[in-house]
C-alpha cells in the first residue's frame, strides 16, 4: 500500500500519463487479430492501476482512443468501442471499491447512446472517490482539447485581456488535475501523438520498447525510479550551475 513506501525511495510522481501503444504489433507477433491485442491491453490496465495505488500515485491518465483513430478500419473502431463498453461493465465496480475516481477526457460525440450512458454511469458512480483519479482519454485529441477550452472561454464572454494560462487550465478537460509529472509511452515510439499537448509542457518523458500488453508493474516502477533521479528545473537553474 502507499503507506508502506519507505522514506529513502525516490519521490513518487503525483500524476502519470501513459500512451498505451503497441497492442496491434503485440497481436501480430502472435498471429492474432489486432482486436486481440487491444483486449489484452485493456486487461493489463487493472494491474497497472493497482500498482499506482500501491505506489501512492494520485492521478493517472491513459490514452485509449484518439480523435485520429476514427480513420482506422470500421471493424477495428467498432471493436474498440465494444472493448471500452466491456471494460466499464467489468471494471467499474472493482475500481469503485478501490477508491478510484474515473474521469473521461475527450468528446462524447460519435459514441453510441449506449456507450455514452455507460461512460456517464461510471463517472457518476465514482465521482466521490479520492484514492486515485483515473482519467481515460477516449475520443481525445490534444489540439481538440485546447479548441474546446477556447470555445468555452469565448462562450462565457471572458475579455481577451483577462485570459491567461490559468484561464486555459480552468477550462481544459483536465481541470482540477495537476499536470503530468511523467509521461510513459510503450512500444518504442518517441512522440506525443496529440496527447495532452498543453498539459505536458514540463513533463518528464519515459519511453520503453515494451508493448503495452506486456507492460508490468516492474516497468512502471522503473519509470518512477527514473523520474525520482531526474532534476526538474522548470526553466530555472540548479544551485551548482
């Protein structure tokens, strides 16, 4: 549990964001359809969430489906929608009992009425939990996130001269959450892919060649330990520079 973390361990990031990449390649290596990889990746979320709770992480954001993913073959898109619905049905109660607060980042447009209802149900059931906030970025794009924030600000009639970074923070999808301390991307790719582009201005990146379905709590611990060894200056200098 979080209380068991010893004082001599590196500091634990408050917020971890993960680009869960490599599901399709994981499946292809095994001669399986891509959706089998997506299902295996979804099954892997449970152990990583539990590890975050144990390590004392307070926020985790997972990139599950981007706005660009709509361009994938229709059967794959339909399968991903089904997988999200199955995940909500299967995991919401257990996450609720763990004290996990579920949040949805992204637009609900394009999702079926049934899936929208499931998302709202999971968010509503867990809204008072505070042990870990788990944000699922589904039908999410970083640029769209900023556009939606700007539209909300304009709709409120906030004068241009009163708009600053905090105004954006108050209207972006992650409002109320701290920016990610570390962003993990699996599968060996080295890019953000339109994920949390506003929120990751000072985030530490950690990349691994491990495909997401094979990503284990020990890999998460490696990322946390590496984060603890890095010196975060936020544009400043350290005392020896």
